[in-house]
């Protein structure tokens, strides 16, 4: 069965650069979530989208923005990268009616040098 | 904000033994879920238990929920080396949103 696809899997950037992470949800899933997991930390919820509208907002820095497109894929845009942004970024998707169960992608590992 | 907290943070057991991990949270929830994460990889959903349920089974997994104590436990029976991973509990608030993960328990199953 198709799963949540994230790209790229690995990304290396330098301080003050920008990065864009992409997430392709499971087909027919209408809700996308973004999480950040620092080294040895638990995943922290950043933001979610339902039907292309922001649904919920967590601890997403102002330097980050995200959107969901008409095909339900989502992009997380990160600007003015800082060393502390180095983390594993997960995307998850769910069906709005079954939003309790989120299916996670393999994540994008971002390293900021 | 509510937060799941796992206990213990790290656990080492021998293959064949049972592993028990606990999770506590602070506010009322709609459900609690357990996830597994292999080192540096994605999170895999294991089991969901709703706030009106007390126990749930799935294969070698057994989850309990005590809403009066705001705690849950995950029991893995007859553990295998392949069970080595980090296990996280996550809670969803009464609206089924606000998904909050606890710090995770690193389980090592030694052959």
C-alpha cells in the first residue's frame, strides 16, 4: 500500500540558507501534519492542514511556513536556517474523519552547518 | 499543554522477556496511541486506545489505559531482537487534535 512520501530524505544546508521539504500524503488522505524531532527528542508538532487550509498550529517558528496544495501535497518552507533547526522533520497524513490515526513518512533529515 | 511522558527512558531486556513501558499525561484526552520508531527512521503506528477503553490487545502488544491516573502502559510479550526501537506514546485532546508525543522509551532487546 502507498505510504506517506517525503522528499528529500536528507538535506544539508548552511546557516541563513532556505530549505523546502515536501510531503505527499497517502492517497485520499486530506489532512497533513508536520513534526520536528531534534536529536534524542520527542517529535514536536509544528502545523497541520486540512483541505489546503491551516488546521492547527504548534511550535512552528515564524521563519517557517507551510502550505497544502490542491493535490493535497504539502511543503514546509524554512528560511534563515539556524544550527538548531537540524532535526528530523516528519510529515504525517490522515483522513479528517479518522484524524486520530496519523500515518508517518520516513522523514527528512536536515543538517544545518 | 498536555504531554505524554514515558517511563522508563531506556530499557534493556533479554529476548523472550516481556517489556513494559509506561506513559503519563496531564490533561483529559480523546485517545492515546503508541508509536514505534527505529533509530532515525519514521514513526509506525502500533495501537490506539480510546478514553473509554481500559485495555486493548494487538498481537504481542497489550495496552492499558487508566484515565483516573492519567497513565497508560504498553506491554510487549515474548520480545524479539527486532523489537529494539524507541517507543512513544502520543495523546490527542478531546477534539482528536493537538497530537502530543512523550519523550519515548528506548528499548533494547538483547539476543
